[in-house]
């Protein structure tokens, strides 16, 4: 049962544009889901909300929780910002400016000329900035069409490719925004269909998403931004917490704090606040943050942990190995650590489809997760894409269920070591995608699936976690997750923070490293162990060198952790 805190009650009572400053473990997904339920209960069937998450996995969680609360999501959209812009702006309205395509448009990365790509992106950014202070009313009264301010040769290139059925994924955000500004029909569609916009993890937004968010609010669609500037970790992809910070001081948005941590042991929550420089008055009754300084390198840290797994589990009343995660900044350090483990483990490295942000690519990841994990049901999968109450969806439901069952049987064969025909499996995936997303064909995604089945080791990323397995993942992967025990590695100067901070005073690197470490701290529910070795691996020279303990471990935080004692 949902028993909202006073902070959550205030948020749920808001019917205006707002910004939610949501700290770790604050229950933001639950709160957003209940707000969505409120909204959907008061609007007709043909309307809905836009609910944007940073990843497909996070979107699935929000959609699943919302559906469990309100049942009927009506005409809502749940997904990533790219998938939203593709499905609701570029594909339905792009033809008005680029010409009608002679085939279904594929959205993928197809431009190999980096010079051309960067020139076009630079020009799109120029046009975005031209209109940032011009209201929609002024654009309409002046009969402006911002998209036509793209340099002629680049607009011609984009148009010709669109008519050929190609659109580069890297143009999605900027071009969608310019179409939105240029098309009254697009904006009328938004107003007619959507009543609210929710964007989670706003601290990892780019400029074009920030601009689009403000424009949607300008239309009169109630818009909510949810995030935490201290958890912004994707700066290397041109995302920035500054856009969330801007909204926090924007008088057109009501600012709500949501800073009660329901996840972490109080001492872990306190440690994270002290690390960020937040003044705290309370003292923990019990400290569950520990530092262990060990002679040796990453492999020796692995040996130290391996010899104490049972002790650690017993001390903190943890039943399953899968409730323990090892986090580091770099995957190579996790690999070195894992070499000393004698217990089962799973390294969550980048999978072969991670870079495929197309609609079909995202679907195929979902299908692979479903195919290998029998805890997930075809019934629930189908419910996310089709409506069982519509007779027109009846045949599709039967067909997709048959296709997924067939794919599951083939995946079972892969698990037993049997050889399968990649073309056959590729055909099954293609048929599934054509049933659910016939207007977004992408043969490249199909080829990726076929390649994985030719190289079955690539499929291991989709195998379900077993309770006997220790989890290992980098600090970017662990964002949004929680574990009973977190073992934090890579706490060295020149790693956290990285080389650029010490060599050139790069403050962006310092901020990125600070946020990464904070994310690592706040994933822990029961206990946090900070492991530091006397040596560390230097990848660019393939050697172990003397390690310098991270500056993040010095200062006031030293008073809020204990030395580990067996």
C-alpha cells in the first residue's frame, strides 16, 4: 500500500508545471506512477500522458508500475525521448518539410563521414539557438518556419535521404524540435492527444530535449521534470545537469524537494550527503560504511572479497549472492577483480544491441530478455504492445505469441550448446517487429540479431541473473538500480577523479567523477564497502603501478565510515 510522505502528498497535489528535485531512494517512480494514475482517471480514452525515461529499462519499470496502479494507460506514450520524437514528430510530420518517402523510413546511424555529420549537427545547433527566445505565438504570427533556416545543402541532404527512406538517428532531437516549431499541425496533435508530460532523469538531458520540454509547457501541456543534479553521469554524451538546474530557478515551474531516502541504511545516506558537502546535524546510531585498505592490485582485491563473501553476507543478513554488486568506473578493472572469484558471477558489460536506439533495436532487446528469462511472461509482453480488448488486435496477439514461443525454443537450444540457423532466427525477429512496428523497418537491427546467434557468447548479456551470482558492473550501468551490499572499487586519484582533472584542472571531469561516486554510494541498501589497493592497473601501458588513494576518501567523510575488521 502506498503511504505517501508529506513531500509526496504536496507533489501529488500539484496541477501546475513543476520540477521535482528527487534524491536517491526517494520513491520518485512510485510517486510519478500515482500522479499518472490521477491524471488518467480524469481524461477521456483518446488522450494520455507522455512519460519519458532515459533508458528503455527505466521506461518499462515506470510503465509497468503505472499499469499496475491504473490498469488502462489510455492513449499514453512511455519510452525514451528519441523513440518519442521519432514516432510522434519525425515520422508523421517530417514529410511536410522533406517530401514524402518512397518507402518506410528507417531511423539509424548511417552517415559514416564524420566531417559531414559534425557540420550538419553544428548547423542544427545554430538554428536551435536562433529561436530559443522567440515565442511560439511570434513564430506563428511571423509565419516563420525554423526548419528552413537549416543551411540549404544540409536540408537538401536530409530531405533526399528522408525521401529515400533514411533518417540518421543522431539528428532526431534537433530536427524533431525544429519540426515542432515549424508545424502547427504537429502542435495541434500534441494538444489534442496529450495532457501532461513527465520526463524522468532530467539531469541527463541534452539541449534539444530541454528546449522541447519548455515548448511543450508553452503549449499549455502540464510538464514535469524529475531528476537530481548530483546524479548526472552522462556528460560524455553531451548531456548536462545545467538544464535541470535552469528549471529549478525558472519561476514558471514549482520546485518540490523529494529528499527522504527510503532505500539506504541511514549511515549510507548520511555518508553520501557529507561527501557532497551538505551540512548534516545528525550522527548515525550505527555505521554501515567501511573502508578496507589491501596490499595489492585489483586481482588481490578480488581475492580479499572472495575469502570474505560468507562473512559479509552473514554480518548484514544477506541471503543471495545476487544481492551483492561490485562497481567500478572501468570494465577492465571489474574483469581483473573477477579473475580471483571462485563463486559464480555475472559481469554486466555493454551488449551488442546497446548502441541500437532504433525502434526495432529496442524491441529486439526486449524480446531477447523475454526469451532467455522464463520469469517474464509472454502475456505481459503482449499487453505492453497490443490491446486485448480490441478485436482488431486479436490475430496479432495470437501471431506474436506464437513467434515469441518459437524464439524461446530456439534460445533454449542455444543454452544447450546446439547450433541454430541465424537466418531463421532473424526471420522470426523480423516478423515480430513487422507485426508490432510495421512503419519502422530496420534490417540493420535484424542483421545484428543474426550476428549474435552466429556468435552465441554475445547472447550471454541477456541471460537472467541467478541468485548464486555476484554482480559486477560499471558505475554508469548501476544507475537506477539498488543492491543490499555495494563493493566500490576504483577509488584512486587519476581514476576517480580521472587524469584530466589532475593534469589540467578539468572541472567537468571532477563533476562527472563526483556524480559517479555518489551514484555508487547510493546504490547500497544495507552496507557499503570501499576497497582500496596499494596498486592499480594502468590500461594504456598494460601494467600495475602504485596507487594513490582517491581524494574523495579524504576530509569530513572519514568521520562517517569505519575501517573494516573481520
